């Protein structure tokens, strides 16, 4: 399927009804083709209301790397979402201005156009609502949207970029959020070895990878389902607890005790690039994750039923662990992490 693309001629009348008879300025801002990869679900509804455009995406990418979004002009979105790490971070927790430490590990930004929840706790249901969070958070950018707008207006290079992207509307809060979201909607990863095998493009699994795929289908697919490799549910899987007293997992959003320390199931795509693992980087390697699940997780009243049914563990032999890691490495999309 394809998001239907059409060229729109955007007309901005600069002279109004005054005596100035200047010619109107016309911007041609084509929408960008987003293809749904083989086997992927439909786009979420917001993609159709904030359709990525040529100028919108270009502006969003520029803002994604713009340090003026932070109060001291030192931190951009790209500081915590690095392309070489599948737009995730290599630190256990996010590090903001003045080396302030955040609550959680920055999740990767990939296949956002297909997601129904954002952030570890699903606090945002629409990608356009997310960019304000790091801008105003004390441990991240510690700024305000009014401060950001003032900086962009003073820059001198942004006014025309916003006009081209948003029909002459100029620099506004919504246009900042929408352009960043448009850029992030284009960050689609679906060109790994696994994808090429599924598309019958001549690739084949090695014996270890095939054995690991079998282990995955037997012991992992209940949570990491669909071609997104996440069912987008929220689960408590008994990982070590974040010592920060502010942490409550999904319960921070729902205020329900049943959601305490439940987090959105992460996608396993590009997992080889996104270490450390866990909501606050509890594990340095995939082997550490698998060893922990095998040895037994922390008990809790709301521990995931799958784990409860298996004595709070996912039993794995050393061979199964090694083979599973081999399979997970086939989910690496080198083209996605290359600028």
C-alpha cells in the first residue's frame, strides 16, 4: 500500500489588500511517498493528518539537530537519538544540559509511523505531542516553547523554511512539532537481512540464525510479534527496578497499581545497535538480558502471565541463547544507521 502523493501548490498572498501590488509568492511543496514495507501494519491515523512533505521533512530534520531547542544551546534531539545507534543512545540514561541525568534510556526512533504509543510508558498517543516533552523537561533541554520560538525567529534562516513548509504560517509551536514528527515518520527501517529473506531477495539464514528464529518463534513472539517485532502492549517482565523514586512505569500515566513497572514492549529491530537494554539501561549486552530471563526475574503481583506460568523465567540453554542472538542480528538494517 502507499500513502497517496500529490503535489500541492501553496499560495501565500503577502501584499493583502494594501496599495502594494506585489506579486504573490507561490510555494510548491510536494508530499513525500511513504511505502508500507512488506508485512507491516497500516500507518497510524496521524500520518494522514500530518502528511510528510518535502519542506516539512527537511525542516524537521534541521530542527532534530538544532541545539537552540535547549536552554543553553548545547543539546539537540540528535544528542540522545544517534543515527549510528538506530536513533537510540549509548548511555544508560539520557544526558541533558549541564550533564543532568534523565529518568530513562532514550528509545530508538524507528518505524514511528506505525506506532500507537510513544515513550516507554506510552504517555503520548500522537507523535506530534511528543517533541515538547524533552524541550521542557528539566533533565533534558530545560527550555520552553516560547523561548525556542524566539530563538528561531532571531536566527534569520528559519522564517522562510517554515513558510515553505506550512503555507506561509511562519514559526509556530504546532509547526515545530509537526515538522519534527514529519521527519520522524520517514525513519522507516525494513531493509535487514531478515526483511530480504522475507521478500525472497536471495538471502538465506545460516544454520545458527535459522535455529535462533525457531527459538524466537517458540519463546519470544508472544510479546515481540508482527513485523514491527513488538505487539505494542505494556508488560511488567520483572527487570531490575529503577532506583529513581520517580519511576512507576505505565502507572505514571494510568495511576493504576496494575500498571506499576509495566513498560511498552520495545521493538527488536536494529537491537544490535541499541545497547544498553532496558528502560534505564540495566543490561549492557543481549547475552546479559537472556541470562537474566533464564535465571529468573523479579516477582510482582502484576508480573506478565507468561512469566508467571513458567516460574518467573524464560528457560534457555546456552546454545539457544547464542542462536537467538544470531537471529536477532539479522534484524540489523545497515542502511538505516548510515547517514
